[in-house]
C-alpha cells in the first residue's frame, strides 16, 4: 500500500459492516431470520408496479421523486416538499453526516444503536460518541449529558435495533428540547410501522426546527432488495440534503414499487397484526424456556442467553437446524441473539429448536 495514498481521517476506523447471513453451507431448508425482513415479502400491488416498470428501463428515473413523495405525504399526512428520498434510510443518515458533521464535530448515539451511526460519523471525519443505555433502553438524561458545544447530530432509533425497545413521545420531546442549539435530533423510524398509532416522530418534526425523521421501505413494506428510504424534516435541512443527493439515486422500478407499497395500507395493517401476534407468541415461548427478552416493539426479539458462550452454542445449534439468526456482539450484546419474527411456522420452528438446545444442555453426554 502506498504511504502517500491515504483515505480521509476516520475512514480506516470503520469496521466493515456484516449483514445477516442468508445461507448455511451444507444445510438445506433454511429459514432466514437474521435481517428483520418481512416474512410475507412485498405486497402484490408493489410487485405489479415493479413488473410494469420493466417497460421503461431505458429511461432515466425521476430526479425529484415527486410522485413517491406525494404518496408518502398523502398516506402519512405530511408536507411533500419536506420529504427526501434515498437509497434506503442509510443514505439519508449518510447525507446528514456529510452535510452537518465534520472534523472536530461529535455525533452522539446510544450504546446499542444502529452501526451506521458511527460509520457515518467516521466517514464524515467526525467523532462518534457512544452513550450508555439503561437496561437496553435509551436514557434521555445520559444523552443530554453527553452533548457538548461540538455535538452536531444525535441519532436515536425508536424502536431501536437490535434491542426492540423504545421511548415515549414525552421523552422524545424532552430530548429535542434539551439539545444544544447547533445540534439536530435524528429519529430513526425504520420499525415505526410495527407500532400501532406511532407516527415515527413526525409530529415532533412538525413542532420543531431541529428534528429529522428517517424511515424505510425495507422492513414492513418488504422492499429491502430495492433500497428505498425517506426522511422528513424542516425545510431548511431538507434543502441542504437535496444539494448533496445524487439526482438519480433511486431507480424507476424502485420508485414505482415504493409508491404502490405505501398506498397499500391494508397490506401494512395485516403485516403489523400478524407480527404483533407472532412476536408475542415467540417471546413467551422463549421465556418459558428460560430465554428472556425485553418487550419488543419491532419485528424481532432480542433473546438473552446466560453468557456469550451459551449464545454462540445456541446460534450454532440453530444454524445446524437450518435457522439463521443474528449474533449481535458487535452491538455490545455478546450474550444475545436477535431473532426476526417470521410467520407462525417459522416461530414455532425456532421455539422447538431452542427447546431442543436447552434440553441437550441439561442431558449429560449430549452436545
């Protein structure tokens, strides 16, 4: 490697991101429960829109995403001019770091928060500041105490990944109110649709000029493979982000599928209801086996094992049974496994496999 050719400061501090595994060598009939994907896939309306888009693949896509922004605004009761679309909400996070954080600045996030927050900070040359949580729940007082005159962004996933926990509206408002004047609160609502009656932070965005909300089509809408996300914020922030957004950052097919998906509210309601039912069943079944989890408000449960050794052993056992879950040691939770809530059959299969694992532990001579 050339001593003269070097990346910007902070880039080499970034550990390569590892997504959830999708296959297990030598094991067939696998069920992927490692990436919090919708087990029911995308809606039929979204699939049809995607199929129709093949006839226009030679055309450049819309550069302003006007029709998609209008659909998002209509369904969510928002102002379309204050919506920005990106290649997943990850791109919106990157835009925020690029536009508002740099050398000498700080980006605050919680200890079990999404890994893209420190990655985005490092990529912009800023310093990520990790704040302790309280029993895997964001601590507003600790976040505010960590803020300084250097703080430019505060990222909070609500519900959080990988814990599944969230804080209420009054705590969100108190956090936004208490930030230093130069700081922006970014509420990551990737899993907001799984919480009945929760607006993902939209009302707080409407009430203040220092709050941005990010959302995604990768989870409940089942469009993870198309990479579509969006953000909602004050006009002055959205105008800044659009200055650095590439004009064709979303494909025509992705735009069409996302517009159809957001309008298919019946599909979203069904997915939310099924997830709520299966999540409760899975959490209770695991708890009865001595594997507790915090009350999850997302489409996964964070199963807590006795220690890292048991978590690794359980992960290996599940993998041998064709069940792919997510180890979350990189999130500071080495004794935990994040398990996506699948359909009913998948949840029952997980519970059965964990019961076998626990039984094997108690039986002398078994592995």
